[in-house]
C-alpha cells in the first residue's frame, strides 16, 4: 500500500471535457503519449502519467482532429 501512495504522488493528472458548444461528445478517442482512453457519456476523460511534456490528440468521426502539447507536473491536475 505504501508503494501505491508513493507512486501516485510521483504522477501528474490531466482531465478534460470534449464538447461542441453545449453538446457533450462521448466516445471520442483521446491519446496522451502511449495511453489511450475514450471520453465518457459527459465527454470527460482523465489520465494519470509521469511528469513531462506530452502530445495530446483527440479524434472523433465527423469532427476536426485536435492536437495540443501539454505539460504534466508531478502532484498537480492539469485541465484542458
């Protein structure tokens, strides 16, 4: 258990919501480094990763691809 707490303290977090105006976009594919998730029914997603600079990529059929560089800091939650 102590290892899990220590490991978590070393990571940074990225959270975001994908929408088009007032419409939430569920099931968008979101990449951060070598991790991939789908946005949930509210268009929300999150990652926990080691600190560093990453390329964030978001795609969904029928929408323009989004690419953005993000900096993840240990122990902080970054919003986008």
